[in-house]
């Protein structure tokens, strides 16, 4: 029996993961079967490697359907276009994005770091009625799709896309924000030092860290150490498991209140 041990459906594109010993012939047969069983899917790809690098790019192999890498995906009442290889996107974070939108108060100015194709920014803009959302993304192609998605969802009056490195972009910004979403990739750099400089007093920061369960205290200590260096008094008002990224390793979200 063909071993499919994972699948991601991103609108018209399905990305399957197979047992490494499976033959290509069997994978293609299974992909055709998958295509017939999922009416909305037009393309079936195989995931051939992990997300890698600062831009979190992905390697895939075409298996069945239309030869296409551009996904058309809908979540939380919002539409997104993106290239599945060059733009990181996780449908599993849809409920996380909705939760942050529900936390955001009407009229708030929000900064999203590592914004990708702008799913956090757009969901917040559509559902929370903020005053302004700025989304910063390093990747040029992701930023191009972010601009497309902002127009597609009719939030151009609220959402601004800034292409560039967080460490270079933030020092040039004159304003501060009442809420910062740090949807950062799994990198050693926390980026908290530059983010703390852009948060208002009584503002909230949502920081994502990647740790094993027994290392959670290490993340908390790191956050307080960075706050101390930035001369910020903080409280961690929420701590949540926001998904797993491997065996015994999780994405955690820390909700940080600036006192």
C-alpha cells in the first residue's frame, strides 16, 4: 500500500508527503487517485524537502494534474495567491491568524514582521477594523504577491507592504505601534531588540519561538533578557502552543504586554 503520511491542501494545489522508499510510479498513481477524490484540487505535488533558508523556500515534484505552482487559497473570508515553492504559507495557521484578529482592537496600528504574502495583515485588516497595518517581508516575490493580495481583498486603504530586511527597515520607521506580530521563521535571531523599539507603552507583542516542551523556560528567560537590554518592563500575559514543527518541537506564541 502506498504510504502517504502527510498532505497540505492549498486551494487548487495539494502537496503530498510519501514514505521515502515509495516508487515514483506508485506516487503518480496515488496522486491521480487523490485528484479524482478532491474536486477543488487541480495540481498534485510531492514535497521533496523541508522549508529552508531565511525565505523558507520549498522543493516539490510535479505528480498529477495541471503543471502549476501558483495557489489560489481562501481562509477566514480572505483570498490569497502565492507560489508554493518561493513563498512560505501554512494553512495550519489559519486559526492562529483568526485568533490574533480577534485580539486586535478597532483602530489599533499593527506591525507584522516576516509578513510573507500578507495573510496575518489581511486577516487582521478584514476582521478587526484596525487603523493601519504595516507588513514587512524580506522576499521580493512574496512582497509582490502580498501587494496582489492586498488589492484582491480590498484592504489597500489599511494595509501597507514594505519589502526589506527587518533589521534594516525598522530603524528607518518613525512611528511606533500598539500591536506587533512577530511571525518569524525558525532562526537563531529573535529580532526582539529591534522590535522592542517600535512598540508603544501598553502595547502587545506576539512573539513566535520554536522550542521543545522542556525548553520553554529558556524562551521565557530570553524574552525577559531582551526586554531588560531594551529597558522595557514587560509581562507575559499569554503562552500558547501554536503548532508542532517536528518530533517534540513546537511553535510557541508568547503574548507580551509592555508595561
